[in-house]
C-alpha cells in the first residue's frame, strides 16, 4: 500500500509525501490463545551498526492491527470486541444485532442504521455465497485438468464433457494457461 502511493501521493523522489498506512485484520475464528485480543504491530528503529537516529515520521509508515474475536465464553469479551463479535457473527440474526446495539451500547436505531445492519447481515451471506462459488470453480478447474491428463482430451473436449457454459470457457482457459 505504501508503494501504491507512487504517482498519486508522491512522484520521483518526493518520499516526504508518503502517507502512513494502517491495515486492520479482523479474525473471526482465531486460535484459542489469541481470542478476544487486539494487537498492534508497527515499525521501530534498531541500529545494528552505527548510531543513526532518524525522525520517527521517516520510517514509521505502516501499522497493522489484528483484532481477534473469540465469543462470549472468553475473557476480555466487552467493548469493541463484543460489538464486532455480535455485528460480524454469522449466527446472530438481524434482530439480535439491533437489540445489542441499542441495549448494550446505547446506539439508537435510526432508519439509516437499521438499513446498514440489514445490509451487513446480507453481506455475510454474500461472502459465504462467493466462497461457495469460488470452491465450485476450483473443483471444476481440477476436473478439467484431470480429464485432460487422464484421457488425453483437449481442453475444449474436457469442458464440453463437463458441461461448462460457452460464456465461462475463456475464464477456465485463461486459468489453466496461467498454471
């Protein structure tokens, strides 16, 4: 993300115009030892040879925060961790999410916020559906490859036999050529 700023935030050697980058990762099902934790990672200066002191703003250009959710049965389950756990939970329904926002976090349910909660509930369904679609595509790609390897068939014959729609064939052709 820092190098992506070249040409937009800075050009040539105008490195002083680089903006600090923040990355936040939310882990829904972390290992037990990380549940209900928030950890920040950042760059620090360490002189290995010599004694150079650089202003922090010159090197501290990236910070990562890892938010590991863990559920109500772990410690530290309050505040932002509880809020995110409830909001992002695929198990909690829309009504439960609205209730927690109102009763436990004193967030009034306006029409706009209700619409956003509804959209977020539908977003998790969309992500799950996208994952299924990607899994089917990977399985189909493996089947095409196996037919070609085990039968000596051409790519076209393998896709025809598997019933790959004409409109999808260029995508699978491209994916197989990249591998």
